[in-house]
């Protein structure tokens, strides 16, 4: 999204958006510009780790309480009332490397408690080392309440700078969780080397990584009303990975530029949750091909407008209920196919609204040069909140209808009515026309007849950059 769109979202954001958005660009902007939403942002279970660290270093009581509640599954409503009274748990101090100072009592003269958390920290560390092992403790420490790990890493932890999800480095991607080579339960309980299945060496067990795998987009295509994205997925651990969670939120990014798809991938064009709980996705050490299918309503741009070479995937991997799985020998050579499920409706609304604006900007010069001064068939007009055809229209629904119409009529163009004088001002309609020109209204309406479209779904519209709306619509 461009800076204006991002500014609008940040200015209009409320606690609900801050606590639920999976979009890391929005998260970073809220952290930088909306200190009144820091506590709500801290309760968001889908924050990327570097932003969590940055929020810790603010040493704000409400933020620390929300972060602590986030780890213990506290609800947003209880976080707000307890924010001023809760003390950060000992694990927060260990994570930061030193006991946090209260933001409201920063002066040395106010440190009047006369006790130190160091003994408590030391005792907690020793107990955790004995019971769980330092590798397991560290995984639990940084994994978050629901075990979700973002696939985009941000560099740096300077509290004066909000970490951005675009700051990922190659070194971050190469890091592995400490003690990653520790024996799995199957190896430590006397059951042998961890091999299982028919015959020696038929299968190996692979445990989930603490960090998310890396996705590389290879191709994007429109398939039967879905957006199909073929990726190469590579584990962040040397021994492979397995995805078993039910709510893996995955976002496809493409360029916000309307100039032929060029530019950095900075705009979400598809977003949905993928469920691997019933059929775990095993990722061998060398990676494998994964096809992600975004269902109708969860992608907001057609494949022809997405440059696969610059597109990228980000997401939050659900590690809750993670367990090891059998890695069959031919996994590396097979293609896994995953269909999307439901996603966050509020996030989808934001992403779809962004893409409606992008589509109208993309199509405007085509309409100006190609259909201005002619009659064309108008096949749809929808606006946010309109109740029609048995439903209340949302941004995802409007976007999906346009994409379906363009699949049916490749010359379809999207116009925003307030930008064209031939529509009544202030309507806020998203209008779909078919870019086939006629010199008369009768010619455009005859085309509607030939397509079998009724009078409510197709009629003649005169398009021009000048003049009024009078006489520019001819119903059938």
C-alpha cells in the first residue's frame, strides 16, 4: 500500500485493529505513530518477534501487562483493566537480559523497594534448565502463546526505531534455534534412532522448527475462480520442518505500482488461513514445492496483474499443538497442494479496499485513452454497505465480483464514480464497465442482449472525462 493509504489506516485504527491485524507494515506504523494503541498492539498474537522486543524495551506498564497477558492467553478486555497494576513476569526480565525499569519511576531515587529480582531469575532459570532443558525453555520463551512464528524477520532492536518487516537479512534466515540437534523423544526414550515405517531407513522423523520456513514464489495463475500460487518452501532448520497447525495465516505481496507490476512487493494481494492439522506438511531439508490456493474472497488481484518474479510471501505459522511427523523419502520430489480456509475478516476488508483503489488507478488511463467519448456496457455498480442481491456488500465481495466479471469479460475495467463527471457526485460507487466501445447507446444495449444479461446487470453508459451525468445512462 502507498503512504497515503497507510496513513489513513493508521489514523482511523482502533484497539481492535491493532490487536488483530496480521499486516506487519500496519503493525510497524501503529507502533511508530500511535502510542495510544501500544497496549492493544502488544496484545496482538501475530506480532513479528522484533516488534515484540521493541515493545518490551519501551518499559511501559500497560504494554508490559498486555505482553504478559498475551503469553498467558488473557483476553483483550482483561488486559485493559489490569494494565496499570500487573507486574511483568520473571520470564520478561530474563528475555530482556535485565529487570525492566518502571516507565513511571525511572529515577534512581524512586527505586525504594529494596529487593532485586536477580535471585528469582536465577532460581527460575535453574528450575527450567533441570526440568525442560535450555533449548525447550528458550523455545517457550520466545514462541508466544499460540506458537505462531512469522516468516518475515526484522533486523535491529533499537527502541528508538520501530522495527520494520522489510528489514530481513540473509543471516536471520540462516540462524537455527539453539539445541536444534537435541534428541527427540523417540530418540531419548530407548526407541532407537527415530526411524520408523516398514523396513530399515524407510522414513525419518522430523520435528517442527522454532522459526518459520521461507517461501519463494515461482508462479501465479487464475484457476477455476481461485488464485493458485506455486512456491518453493525451505525449512529454517537443517533437519527439515513440519507444519501441523490449523491457522497458518499467509499473505501474498505484490507491487503497489500501477506501472506494469514493477516495483517492490509492498501490498497484500491475497490473504487467508491454511489448515495443516489433518494433513501435516512435511518440509524436507532441501525444501519442496507447495501450491497455495486462495479461494474466492481471499485474493484481491488477478494473476495477470501480479509479477511473480517480484512477488513475495509472508505469514504467521501456527505452531500450536506441534508434533513430529514422518518424513517419507519421496517428499522432496512431490508437490503439496493446500486450499485456503477462512481468514481474518477485518484484515481482508483492509486489503480488499486497498486493491479496489489500486485497480481503479490501474484502469483509469486505459479508460481515458480507450473508451472516453463512447458508449460502453456497464455491468455492475456496488458500494460499501449496499444491501443488494440478498447480501450486504463488503470490499472483498466487491473486489471478487469485479475479478469474476473480468474473467468472463477480459476487457472489464473498474472505475470509481466520484472520479468521473458522468456519474452523480458523491456516490462512492465502484463501477465495472466492459471496454467495448459503441457510437450509440443502442449498440451497447444490443451487446447486453447478445450476452444474455438482464437489464439490471447490463445497460449502456457514456464515458467521458468532461461534462455532466445528464443523459449518459440508457437503461434497457
